[in-house]
């Protein structure tokens, strides 16, 4: 008798692995706990190995279960992609996605448009916050995944393996502001800054760069709202810092202006709220990894 891995059994197995218990998995996929238990018994008979180990707090995967999980997730992804392609229906469900404002402005329209064309029945709910706030929401499982910023690294193998795209941080301001701030004949005044939250990479990079250059500065405006930061930059009252791709066309990039220190780049990656994300989250993350470098 030939053996095969039944897609329905694999889907239940992945649900149990993600939930950490039969009862929670049963609630998520609308099946009884006894039905799931019978399915796992059948799956273990097919692979001829125990896959789950029951504990006082639920279930954990055995070594064989960990190996099967990777295969199961790939098989389910290929199965669902093939079915979506042949039926034209795509994946379905609701995805809670977090994204910083500047990435939303630069990348989100194309990312969402292309994903929606492949999966018209999938609903993506978008929450825009700075990276530190998104990490807090991921920790509370208020988001399924998020596009976040990481400190960039120039070492190819160190801490940068997960970086999907690198973006330089740039100084921006209204035309002529740099001349007023760095006129050698005028008295030196603290550089006015419009920055995001104090724990964000752009805020930290701007302050550290000015401090290293020995330039005094003042925070004229602090907000996590990109529209507010760009409005103050347009007014000519302060310099702002953002990723280069997100700079509006009416504002000037001031990197290289005499007197202004250089800024680092940041890395962009995706982060899930759990070690074993659901299928829709994984599909959207794969879409981001494939599409973002080309935008």
C-alpha cells in the first residue's frame, strides 16, 4: 500500500503546532478536539513516528514533529498557491499588518495592490506606527506581522541576513534652510529638528550625528506622525530626518551640505508576532521579500 501525506491532516497538524494545544487548535479551525486527536493518530501512523508530546500545558512537537512541520508548511503553501492560481480565488482571511509611516508612503500602495490582485479575498488591516510601537504590538499579538527598521550593518554575514532592503537616512528641509542655518557669517544657532519618537532609529541617528560633530541642536517638534514632521520641514522651521525613498518631491535632501554630518542607513525586514505564523501571514511576508527590493 502506497503512503501519502493528506493535506487535511497536515493542515490540522500545523494548526496544533501553532496553537500549542489541541483545544485551542480545535477552536481555531472549528473542529472537535477528539476529531483532531484522531487525525494526529492517523498522521503518526503514516509517518510511523510520534509527532506530538502531551504536557500539562498543552502539546509540544517531538523531533520528528519539528522536521515534519517545515515540510508541512511548504506543502500547504504550494498547495494553496496552486489552488488559488487555478481557481482565481487566492487566499482568504484577515491579516493585521503594521508599517511605519514613511514605508507606508513609499511602498505600501504597490505591496497591497499586487497582493490583492493575487488574493482578492484576503483582507489586510494596516496600522501605521514607528518601529518601537509596532514591536510592542507584536509582543501583545495585536499584529500578525510588521515591516520594521533595524540598525544597518555593513558586515555581510552579521545581523543583516534578514534585511530585505537598505534605505539611507537623509536630512530634509525646505529650499534655502541650509544656507540660513550654516551661513559662516551668521551667529551659530542650535539646529532645529523635527523628529519622530525618541526611541526610533531616525531620532537616535540625528542626535548622535550632531553630537559627534559638535553641533548644538534643539528638538523643535517631536511626533510619530509623518505628516506633522514634513509639515514643519516645509515651513522652513526645522530639519527632519527620514528614509530617502519617502522624501516628498517639494522638500530638499540636504545630505552633503557643508556643516551637516552624514547619517547611517537602516535595514528593513518583516517580523511576525509568533514563531510559527499562520499561512496568510507567511504568504504576505514572502510577497514583501520578493517585491520590496524591486520597488
